[in-house]
């Protein structure tokens, strides 16, 4: 782009911002309210103060149009459910008695009433509450939250744009309410829903909103012709309303594909499109449909879901191309900044050089503002900033952290053979049987035992310097002794050390691998008041030394039974971290896999005969569009095999996944070539076992027979019944007996009893096979 003045008045905007505040004020207030320590008035005041601070911060940074309505006490999809009046029947009484308590009852359930189901928001780690709809659903508009928050921002003298979940996405994210036929399609409710949106739009118009944003990320997934027709109808009908604000239809996380011509033709006033990562294809697609004549284009050129600084010159070039394709071009982050931490300047422990490579919500906002200025006034107006950005990008690209020649040489030398076990499965199975000498239907657990207050205190004491490393390790060893002795007494066959030393299954490894960064304040909302701090895959990954061998060996020294080594797999290490944006994900996965391979081999050398590599994220990381899936599954399964293929045939490799529906990754699970897989199955009545059997899965399987997500302790009869069901699908020689997942969130009392029942059930059923 030249330095000529280019756009008349490019505006900077964002679609949403982290909600909890720099001091985690919202989390504290909401949890305080639940515990009765904070009253409703105080909670509302805290929330209003946070919103005002966010808007002032955005406006102060130079954002022209601040988003409103994106704030939430819990979840914006639940807020939409309230806005359209789709309160499930079981929650209606609570909502009528008290709107706020009823809202939290839908989110979290009460003693008597189950909450809404929770699931992942597209391919992010944010979870939303799933709307429950049925043929009897009656919608009614409740625009109060949207109108009030818009007025709050206006009262501060700010130009604001309400942001709503669009009607199509709302219906596509919904599921049939309990008791409604499984085949019910929420999309059939469109005619009933649109008048409600029309009413909300009219209310916002009356409150003075010039623009309203309708988010339709569901349109970046593969959509059927009927769904695309529905999209056309929604925006034809909403566009035809006379009493309405200008409509900006937003999409993010991927390209719009077939939905782009539909929206481009619709009588709406603007589109907001993502131009980052896999969505960069929107640029060519937009040119192919002839651009958006007469419409406003909001260009998401700053990646809203990763933590790296923007390539400002590259973004300006994209923006310059876009100028020829729309009536007016504004600049934004690609999606709500909800998915990144608040402010990188709060990170005191990250090297100052590296901090300059990172951009959290506050820094991304500044980038958006800068790009808008560059677009409007020409690059000369931001020459100094562009030079600084160029220097930071060069510093990252040239850093030995980014490129470690030893790591590069090793990944380049990987051969197919490195990712293949030395013997095919049947021979390995025989060798493992001979080495391990396990009974039929062997019992085991998934790895973690309860994370007690004592363990958390020990970690806090270590951090605060109240105890030294030695004192901490003594406490961990004491816990391991307890876990081993309990399992021996309970009669479990393959033991675990209980993972007492792990703060988190990804962070624990991230802290020990070179190239990974941990943050101190990098909190990101996972759901409700639960926030996580994903580590950052910052550079080339290597393992300075063994990470788990010490604890597994200690546990093994206490018992004659096999103790399972326990690692987090490469795909999950990527899925629950911020990833590099400067190389393909498969390359990062390969580096992590090689580091983990060394750990697997070291465990084997230390005498470990069973090693489990957890991959709970294998399925959740599936690309949104089917076209991207084969490539993803290829690198993901290769990374797993690279991790696990360095061992002898008589070393047994387990894997674990926490989901009960996995039809779309069945082949990939086979391609992992693990010897044993454990899966979640208790709640879905062993459906998983049947699916695996039908697919001809040839290996050993442990479908969970104890639902660890509930505090309920199953009795022996229940577990026996589940086992018999599993036996109908999996032959006894290949069936394992284990819980659904790790036990870290449970209490010792429940765990003790439940595992005793599990062993009793295994013994009972063993007698029958
Ligand atoms: N080994 C881990 C544990 O037991 C597995 C956790 C998971 O699958 N999410 O906690
Ligand atoms: Zn699990």
C-alpha cells in the first residue's frame, strides 16, 4: 500500500472483550453472590463498573464504536436464550421468582433441577449453554439487557454497537429439549423466532442504536442447501424491516464459503469477516463475488484468538486490497477478544524480549486502532509504529527460541519408521500378555486421584517459599504411598501413582519443556466463572530432562504390580495451549511428540511396562470444515505414534479420551495404534463399546463403568450391569474395567467406595467369562 491517504474514515472496533476485569472482579463477585456473601445490588454494581471501565479503556485507546451486550454474568448464549424467552419449562418457576437466581439456575442447576447442557463454542475452549427447544417452544422478546447496556455506554458519551448472537446461529447451536423427539430440528422454529429479533432490533433502534451486529459464526461450518436458504431468508426478512438499525452480520473462525454469496446479496448494511488463519480465503472469495458494493465491510485482520503480535504491514496490504471491494472498510479483531488474556504487560516473569512478540486483548485493541489509522491516513502516519513492529517480528523470527537448530534437525530427520511400532498389534498383544500376566477384565484407573486441599496447600507453600523442594517432594511421596497402598488393598490390577505433583495435565509438562511459556495472569474464560491459563507454545520444543520418571519409579518401587506411566499427548498439549502462528500446527506437534517420545522411552528404560498417553482433545480439535479434517487427522495421529512407537513390543501403550461419541474419529483412533484405549461411556450406556465393535476395532478397550462427573457412588450391581453390556460388544480377552476419566475432582470417600465396587463387579463378571 502506498502512503497516499486511502480510506475516507476507517473506524476501529472489536466485537467483545474479556469480561472478568484485571483483578478477576467479576469472578469474585459472581461466586460471592452464589455463596451469599455479595448481594444482587453489589453484583450489579460490580458488573456495571467493569463494563464502564472496559468501554472507557477501549474508547481511550481509540476504538470508535465500542461493543455492548457482549458482557455476561455467565455466558452470552444463555443471555440470548433469555432475550428470546426460550426458558426451559423446568426453570420457568425459578426465573419468574427471581430473574438473576433463575439465570444462574439455568447455568448451574439447583439441588432439584438440572442445568442446561454445556458444550464448546465452535473450536475454541469457551463453553456455552446449549439452548433447549422443541415444537412447543414459544419465543418472546426481552430486550432489557441489550437496551440497558447500550444506554449505559451512550451515557458515557460513547458511540456503541450492540452485538447479538444471530438467529440462525442461535437455532443451529440449539438441541431438542429433553422429552422432545431427537429428530426435531430447531431450525424449523425460524418463523417464530424472527419476529422476536425484529422486536429487539426495533427496541435498540428506539434506544438510539445506529448499527447492530448479528453474529453468525455457524455459517463458517459446512451448511446444507436448506440451511443456506434459511440464512438467505433470515437476512432478507430482517433486512426488509422498516423500523430497524443498520445491520452488520459478523462471522469468524473460518471462511464463509458458500454462505458468502448469500450474505453478500442480502439486504443488510454490512458484513464483518475474518481474514486470519484458515479464514484468509475470504479475501479471494470476496473478490469472486464482486465485493460488497454499497455495504460496509468490517475486516477482522488481527487474530482474536491467539496471542501473537500482528504483522501490521501484511494487514495493511490486505486492507488495501479490501478497499476496492466495499463501500467502506473498517478494522477489527477477527472475533471477540474474549478468547485471549487481558494484558501482556501484567506478565512480569516473561522475558522482556518475548513480551514484545505477544499481544493480549489490550495490545490487540491498540493494533486494530493503529491499522485503522494507517488505512485512513496512509502508512506514513504510522511509520514509527510500523518500524517497531517490523523489528519485533524480526526479533521473533531470528531468535534462537523460535528456531533451535538441534530441534529442527531432529524433526527433519523423522522417518515413517519412527512413527511405527516394531511389531504389529497381534504380536505385541501376546508379548504384553506374557509380560504382564493380568487376569481377564483387568482393572485400572485413568491416572489422577483426588487433588486434596493438602496437595494444593503444599504447592502454594512451595511457591511462597514456606517449604523447600525437598519438603514438597516429601509430601508428594507421602501421597503416592497412600494412593499405591489403597489400590493394592482395593485389588486393582494396573496401578497409577495418582498425579499428585500435577497442577494441570498440560501446564505441568509445559513448565518443564523448553520453548513453552507459562503466564501468571493470562486467564481466559472457559465457562461461567471458570478461567484457565493456557501456556504458550512460544518456540521450538525440547525436553531438558525427564519429567515424570521420578514419580512413576517411586510408585513402582512400592509395589509388585505394574504402575502405569502417565503423559499428556501431543495433540492435547497443542489444543489446550496458545499455538505458534509461524509454522504449520503439524510441525509444532511433531516437536512436542519427539520430546514426549524421549519421556516414554525413559519410562520404559526405568522399568515401566504400561504407559498411558492421554489425548482427550483429539476430537475437539477437528477443523470446523470437513475439508480440513483429513490433513489434521494425519498430523495428529502421526504425532501420537511418534510419541509412542519407540518402545518394545511387550511395553503396553494405553490412550485415554473423554468423550462418548466419536463416530467421526473412529478411523483416527485405530490409526493411533495404541494397545489399549479407555473412553467415557458410563453415561451413554456403553454406546461407545458397541460403535467400536461395529467398526471392527481390534484392540483392547476400557469403556468407563464409573461416571466420575457425578458425586454419586455407583453400587456394585450398577457396575456389573454396565460390564455385562460392554461384554456384549467387546470380547472378554479385550475388555478392561476402569472409570470414565481421572479422579482428581472427586473426594476420597466417594473414590474409595466406587473403586471397591468396581473391583467387586470385575471379579463377579470374571467368574462368568
Ligand atoms: N490422566 C488424566 C487424569 O486422570 C486424564 C485427564 C483427562 O482425560 N482429561 O486426570
Ligand atoms: Zn478423561
